C-alpha cells in the first residue's frame, strides 16, 4: 500500500491530487507540524529534511514532490497526465512542471515565510516585497500562456497543471491571484472544481 505523508497546504497536496487523478490506492499519514512530528526520529528516517511530502511504497522511501509525482506517473504506465516522451508537448509540459517548483513556488514560499511562517522579528519586508514582485511576474507569464487554452499543455489536463495548481492555491491564500489575471482565475476555477484537488485540500 502506498503511504503519503501529508500536512495541510504543503506540497503533499500535489501528491494526493495526482494519486486521485491516477486512481491509485493509498493511505494518508498526517504529520502534525505544531506538535513537531516532522522533527521526530521516526519521520526523519523517512525524510531527513523533516519536510513534506514523503511517500513509502514498499521498501521505497521518497521525498521531493516533483520526484514523487514523476515516480507515480512512471509506475502507473501509460497515462494522459503526461504527453509522449520526446515530443514537443512533452518538453512544454516539463517546462511548466519545473517552472511551478523552481520559479513560482520559490517566490510564493518567500511570501509565506516573511508574512506568516517566521517569527515577526525575523521577517524582512524587503524580501517579502521582492517576492511579491517576483510572484506577479510569474503569474503574468501564466496569464499569457493560458490565453485561449484550457490547460498549460493545451486542452489536456496534465501533471503541469497539478504542480502549478498547488502554487495558485497558495498564491490565492496570500491574495496574489487578483482580477488582473482573468485567464488565470478561470484556470484556477477549473482546477479547483476537480474532485482530486478537492480531496487533496479537504
């Protein structure tokens, strides 16, 4: 049985969402951050970073949400969540997968750190403001990419949308997804209506 280690509003949302879209059987083990469960030896043996997500699949322990998602798709075999490898559509999909984590999530994470997660005395307004500016640039890029398209890779929902959809979920929590991005807001509404997303954020 696949076990997904999960915490509310963490990147484990991506993993649960993908598992739902793939129709996988899994169980969730919730890690309670306020009780410091992510720092306990039992969890650090699974993810030495003490972060979420992580999975256990048989003897395999795996962390990093992108790596987990790639593994689950590969294990599931043929799926419409990833274009055929070697095609231009596959390259585009991978671009957005990496954009979601390496570019957009980096700035959204900085907003979270310097508005909520860090003790107030450790928050740096300049870092927060630069992160807001960087997030706006990323959202503008997505806004343009979604012109006349249902999803990032055309009319087909893919892993790129799961990776990015989680980012938008957080960005919206911090008031960054505004009416200045009509394509993006419509896109987020489509993603939020999917049962897999609703299960992941429940």
